[in-house]
C-alpha cells in the first residue's frame, strides 16, 4: 500500500526542475549571487553515459563566469578539427577555428559525466543551493507572488537511455511541497513542467533512425591513433559520425537503412560488424548501443508568469552541430542574471520578458543550422551527393570560402534579433548593440595577464576604450552606478598607461588594464559610426547595451536604469545622435 507524507518548507527564491547542464549552470549563477535555490532531480542516481559531447568558446566563457572553466577544461579535448570525409578518409571539408575572440578555444570536446560531476561538486561551496535527488515534480500552482510546487519520491526512473523502467519497490510517495518566487523547468525534452503548463512544441520530428555506439578503450595506447579528429563520413551507402572524446572514450553513429530495425542494429554482432570497418572491436568496451531519432522543436511559449522553461524543455536541437547542451547553457546565462536583478529589486519582473525574445531566435538558428548539417551528412541520393561534393570542393578551392569554412562562418553568431533585446537600437546593421562583446587578454598593473571578464566580474560595466569613463559621470549617473554595482574600467593600449615622476591620484573606483593586442580598439573601429564612440556599456552577461560617446554617456546610463524598470523601453539611438551634431 502506498503511503503519503506531507511537509511544507520555507519559501525559497528559485526551484529548478532538472539537474542537467542547464540546471547546473543556472544553479551556479544564482548560487554565487546569494539566492536560495532548490534543485529537484527525478533520477536518484547519476547517469553515467555521455549524451552531449561538445561545447564552444561562448559556453566556456559562461563556465568562466561561474568559476568553473579551468576545472572543466582540464578534462576536455581542445582545438580538435571537425571534418567532412569520404569513406577512404579523404577530407572534403574542415572546421578548424584557432582564433579566440571569447578568450577560449572554439572547439571543446568533453565527456558529459565528467562535466556534470565537476559542476555538481562545484555547487558544494554554496550553502544556499540544495540538491534533492530522487524527487520528481508532479504538480504546481502559482499566483502573483509565488509558485507552490508539489514533489514526491520518484516512482519510475531510468538508469540509462533504454526503455527499461525501474519502479520504486516500497511505493512511499513522500509527498512534499515547497514555495518559490520562480520555478524553472530545465527538465529536458519530456518536460513535466511544460506538460503541466500545456505548452506545445512546434517544429519537426525526423523519422530517420541512427544507431549510437559509445566505446571505451581497453588500452589507451592502441585503437584510436588513426582517428584523431571528429569526422562526418559522408558515405551514401552508410553515413557515419566518428566522435573523439577525452580519456579514451569514443562515439560512432550509423544511419539506419530503410527496413533495418532497432532490434537488429542493437544486436552485439551487428554492432561489431559496423565497428570493424573503423576500429578493432576487441580493443574496446561497448558502453552503450542505442537506436534513436531526433527532433527540431521549439516550445510555443517559454514563460507563464512565474514559471519559465529552459534548455531542452524550451527547444530541442539535433545533435549534428553539437549545440543542444550549449543552447541550454546560454539560456541559463541569459536568464540567471535577469532573475537575480529582479529578485534583488534592481529590475522589474518585466525584464524577464526579454529572456525569450532574445534567446528564441538564436536557439532556432542553431536548430536550423543543425538540420542543414544533418541534410549534408545523411545524403544518400547519388545526384545529391555529387552536387554536395562539388560545392564542398569549390569551397576548398577558393581561399576566401575556405577561410569562411575553416573559421565557422556558417555558425549563427551571438547576436540578438533587432528590436527584441535589452539595449539601445542599432545605429547601423553591424552596430554592436545586442551582440556578445569580445574578451581580450589584458595586462594588469602588476604585469599579470588575465581575461577581461575576470576584471569585470558578473556586473554591468562601463569600459572606456582609451579614455577614463569616470571623469564624465554626472552625480545622477554615479548614483545609478552605485545602485546597479556597475564597474568602471579604463582600457589602455599596450604600454600606454599614464606614468611619470609625479604620482597621479588613482581613482579607487576605476580599474585600469592594457589591451595587449588592441583587440577591443580594432573591434570598436569596425562597429562605430562616429570615432567619438569610445564608451562600451555591457550587461552582466557581457552583451553590449550600447557603444556611445562622451556626450551620450550619462543619458545612456539613465536609459539603462529606465530599461530595467520600464518594460524595456529605451531611447532610440537616433535621439542620442542628435547630441553629437
């Protein structure tokens, strides 16, 4: 007989449903800002197989913001070329970016159990973050102030990706409730939170199945030396993905032919036959073999008052661009600082409206790019394959096109859609407002080199590129800076810091650094309409609110303050331009 046990806890700031990468990063962001967070994870034990395998420089920058980048990066493979190859190994396309505009490598392959373990262990430093495993959210209600969440001991759970469902033997529901200011549904593609809200997803379910085989080397000295890169094998007879991972792990994916069943493909003898074309199966332990299909879906609505969706609960991305987990991490970063501003009373609840308006179009662009790459890789029609190979050959033959391919010009940039972001309106097409600012390595006064975000911290910032921003601030601007904890930074050119025998009065509220490679100045000159625009105003997620001149600075600070408290209405940039004429 099932028994119930009811408990009521104190009110917390945030309840997060789901302990995947999205929920973990969001918990870090809120934890480091001092908010009381409870995470409900339905699985009672940690899942020990890989799913996601890749992340990029943007997400490494997010890991940096929560103090976890170095710990995570030591377990990653970096700068690994991604290739399109023929079955004989001939390379017909490459993605091998080496530039680091965000201060980190663009290509980073990880083993998800390592990543999630490290992130989970990192939460131990926050006494205000409470992880509750084996607890499944099953209902909630909300009013204008709180969300009342019902959760219970998980009754049915999976230890792997198979359909074998485990059932709790004692049947003790142990029903509890908790109240929170906000509930975040980061509970995956089969989101309970989304289901309770009755929110549908729009997009496409792809019927073509793939077999994924996860391997572990028995002896690290043999078995994979001939497969040093990530390869999409564009074989019309059998499209294959060969994915290198850290610590002797490797993944193969094989597209099923028409008529092949999951039961047949998952048989050990079938798996062995497929693997033998690329490796010696005896050199590996098979960790998992599973036939799956994939989806390209976006939730029709990401927010219902105090309940917000993130990660796979909000959008599901095919695996080909490796952007599923990364998109969820971007969600967490965008949402986390906004929740914090609202919870601390520095912004209206309306600020949260910008979460979906900013993230939806970028997440959708990643989905579309993944679907396009899937179409390239999985092509089987002879004429289509000939056309594809011809286009790829042309790209490799034309230097500008090859550079575009090598550096990932096809990847959607971190740019928010016009009119749908927190920031001034763009003055021209390539103005920086609503884009992610670059992160150069800078030199501090003591000679140490650091990444710029570590100087700024998780704050708003006013950066004077070649000028001291504090000398132009009005008293009202200074009051806003104090309230919003806005950092002021003077970025000098390398070896151009003021000096001399007469000691100058140092401003304790101003940080000064040198941009070693003049990265910010070069970026600024590509972005501005007027050379006087030297003051860069950044949001806590390092997206650009505005790039303005001395004459515009104080009005723009006021615009930022008003935007946080007036449903995102900010002055048009054209009104600011009049001040310069």
